[in-house]
């Protein structure tokens, strides 16, 4: 009887140690993930400094309201929508091309560019402030996330033909000072949280909703 009790306590102790180790690992991951977000915000909030001499760095492609639509009374309305779903693509040359393999040889094809789809978080975000009329021009769809093994809702603009792609020189007018210590710590933390196993734990244990970053169009 005493041997059975001793074995039970040993097994229980082993389970307890594993549980404690697991909690400690999750605690460490939460700490690193939180620090990653803090550093990202610090980097984002570093003020832009004007350049004495602006310069061109390649080209930028973006969407604009069509000329036909600009001549109508709805031009301002659709410009307001476009500000919330526009995307920007950069290229060193005026042609936005990428390599593609076809029939055993590599060819150049145009890089595809689409309007931004709004996540459920963005759809309900008061900062975006979609009006009731604007919401009528979006269609809800579900997209499967293989990491979390579930579907998430997105909203697509249903009349993309109202906008056309435009290209212009990408003029750099501002820059952000580089903080070497900040960049080093951020790189180390990102290297940790972006590991495959760590990413899975973050998505299952920490993230409640998928996070969609908004790209900053300014470059240095």
C-alpha cells in the first residue's frame, strides 16, 4: 500500500513539474510577445524628420478613382472609400514585374495588386468609421486560417472597376533616425516569436483575434 502511494505521489509530482514547466514556457512567450508589440509601437512612434534634399527611390503604384467617376457627384464618396482600402506597391523600375516559370523557362509577368480586404476587426473599428452607405459596397466572405483551424470573416469592395491603378515616382521626403539598440532588441525578440512552434502557441493561447498590420507608405 505504501509503495502504491509513493508511486502515485511520484507520478503526480512528475505531472506537476511538467505543468509548471509548460506554464513557465507560456509565461516567457507572453512576455516576449508583449515586448515585441511594445518595441513595434516605439519604432512606429519615432517621429519622421524632413530631408534637406528629397530624392526619388523607384516608383509607387496605387489605386485612384477613374477619370469618368471623378466627373460625377459620387467622386468624393468613392474617394472616401478608397482611402480606407487603398494599397501601395513599390518597384525600383517603372514596370512592376515578377519572374514566373512557364514551360520550363522563366518569364516576366505583371505583379498583381488588389484593393485591401477589411478584417472583422477593421470592419468594426471606430477609427475607420465606415458609414452605412459605404458598408453597402462591401461583401462578406469567410477565409480559412490553417494555423488556428477556423474561418475568419473579411469584407471585399464589390465594385473595384471604379478605381484604376496609377504609377508615380516615389519621392522620399522624410526619414526616421535609426536606434541601433532598439533595432537589435526588436530583431532578437522577433526572431524568437517568429519560430514555427512559438507562433503556434501564440495563435492558440495568446491571440484572440488575428492582427492585421497597416503598412506605412513612408520609406527611408
